[in-house]
């Protein structure tokens, strides 16, 4: 089966099972950017708590975050874990956002994908997954987000080598799928939910998994 067909088959099976997940939940793009940093090494429920505390303290804006001390910001995001480190990362990103784009999402979105991604990766605490989350969900750029769930699902279906890194997995989707933002958003959300619900790290629940019906011919190496 052609590489694109395999990936679209996987998408179709998950999409039919779960439906439109409408991910990323946020009131505005800046909240998405903040959430992409807060979600590092923690569960989304903890991010929601931290976002709520930022809202309560009127800190969820580039202007407010620019004026507050790292100590106050860290206390506000305490539920997200590693809160002082994340406060420093939020401030570093906000300085970048303010300096390079005057705090304007529209200005950031106007930048071409590749150079914008390279600039994001130079910001303290912004790795590939965080950068792609910001690009895809906040900026509306077709930059596929890979994560541990993506790697686990593809590996267990023999679609990638055992020790595939982030770049290889992202390139797989970027090369073989159309650069479509809604498709990338829904695909990433479906992989996360499938991973959480069925393809668990230690005890996978293969019974009932939407990908259980994949035919053997679709499990060829698509790298």
C-alpha cells in the first residue's frame, strides 16, 4: 500500500471511531502558545488548572506577562509542575513574541513556516514538539506535531524503526500528507486520544482499538 494511503487509512479508522475532537481548546492563540509550554512533562488536566489560575490573576496576555515577576508567574502556574522553569520559559517566549512580532498573532502568522520554526527553536525551552504545537494550533501553519503517543502507535504497527526520533516521524507525515491544517490538527488529536485510551505504554488495550482492523499489507515500513 502506498505510504500516503497507509497514513490516511490510520487517520480514517481513528476519525470514524472518535469523531471531530476540536483540539486545541483555548479562548485565543496566545492561550494556545502558553498551553504548549505548560503541557511539557505534565497531564493536560494540570495545564487547565494553571491556565485558570493565570486567567484569575489577569496574567494571560503578552502585556501582563511582560510586567510580572518570575516568582509571581511561577506561583500562578504551580499546578503544571516544574513551575519556576516553565515561568522562565514563558517569559523567554513572551520576550520573543513581543520583540519579533510586537505581541501580534497576525504578524507571527504572516511569517513563512520554515524560518518561523527555526526562530522558535532558538527560544529558551522551545523544543520541536512545543514549536510545532505553536505553529499548528496558534499560527495555523501546516507543521505536524509528533509526540510519545505518535511514536508508540507507529512503532507498534511496524511503521517506523524502533528508535525513530522526532525529526524522522514528523518528516514522515510532512512528506506523505497534504499540508492541510485541519487534517494535521485532527490527526494529532486522534493519535493522542488513541494512545491514551488504547495504546497505553505498559498494558495496551488492543481489544476495541480503532486500529485493530489494520490489514497486514498496510503494516509495511513507510519510512
